[in-house]
């Protein structure tokens, strides 16, 4: 079976757009198989008219997936036991049908990202401060490497945090 | 785990109210969805993610409780506290309808 890679801009920013793109790919016979680093792996099959939708839920129980399956949403794949993608018929009832629960979908992941980003921010400020002091050369090199890692961590948590924040604000304003 | 979240819950949303009504008889998630769909002739539909979120919330607020059963999916039933809150919520909704009727048709019972 042929596979192909589809890149992702990050679910915090492009969830709707990428679910739509996955639907277009499925119509051409390329079906989502699993998450890949910074993207998705698609596998070749019969063209199908389907809807993709995702949910955030930390360590859900069996009832969770059964409820979705009974409502016409087949579980496709998950990542980190938290982000779950479902595939449904075009006429299936959407995963979220009221505003309060839709806001909560993003509220929880926003808080998690926000906390992680804050920790990275404090750590990187700590390293900036440490670098002001005199260190032996090797110690300084290690601190620089750690500093770089933490900044990368900050980018990958801080940007999604802002993305979810904007999304939630937008939900609050209209609809 | 059981803590009283009723106040945090605020007013019942329409979905919450319909789920509580469905649970005057023990049902599992999917049966609740079907019940609400039939009761409202498809006017109100509740998606699985909304359903799952609301069930967890109502359990935490002790408005519904899981019952032991041999079925695959967990079933829930409304508690006395849940019934009391539904009654209270109906009064609130009735008051809104009465107010609106009074203004629009002059036939509310005030």
C-alpha cells in the first residue's frame, strides 16, 4: 500500500482547514492513517466521501470511543492519548453541537499549553540570567544548549497557546 | 471525587436540560441522543463530544449517577438533586415565556 506525507501547520491554527484538506484527500483515495511528525501519514485506498473531526480528551475511557462509534464517528487515530481524530459519514451529527462544550474543547488544551509555555519562559529567563555570570567554558556551552532547547520548547507551546486563545476569543465573540 | 459543582454549572443549557429529561429513565449515552432526537423531532441534536462532556459534568455535580449494569456501556440515571434542579430551571424558563407573552399578547398570568 502506498503512503504519503501531508504536512501540518499545527492544529491550534489550522484545525478546520486541515480537516477539510483531509476530506479532499479522502475523496481522491488518500486516507488519514496516523499522525506523523509535524503532519499526517495518508494511505492509499478507495475514494470516499467522509468528514474528519477531532477532539481533545485526556485518557478517555472505552465508553468514549463507543459513544462516538454509535453516533457514526469511527476512531481513526490518536496522539499522546489526548488528541483523537474521527471519521464520519457526511450526514453524521457533528461532534460538538452546543457552544458551551465547544468552548471547553479548546479551553482545556489552552490551559495545558499555557502552563507549559510559562514554564519554558521562566526557564529561558533563568538561563539568560545564569549566562550573565562567569562560568567555565564547558558549563557555559551546556547552558547555551539547554537555553536553545528551552526556547524551542517555548515556540512549540507558546504559539499554540496563542492560537487556542485567539480561537476561543473568536468563539466567544460570534456564533 | 464527589463535589458539589452545581453552582459552578450555572444555568442549565438546553442540551443539559434535555439530557436530564432523558435520564428520568436509565440510559446510556447513545440512547440519550436518540431519545432527545425523537422527543424534539430532530430539532435538538447532541453530538457525541458534547454528550460525553456534559455527562461527566452532570455526574460531578451529582445531578446524575452511573448505575451498575451488565451492558457494555455505562448507563446513568437522574438523582433527586437533578430532578430538583430541573424543576427550578423549568420555573425560570416558564417565567421568561410568561414575560414574553405578557408583552406580546397580554395573556400571561402575572
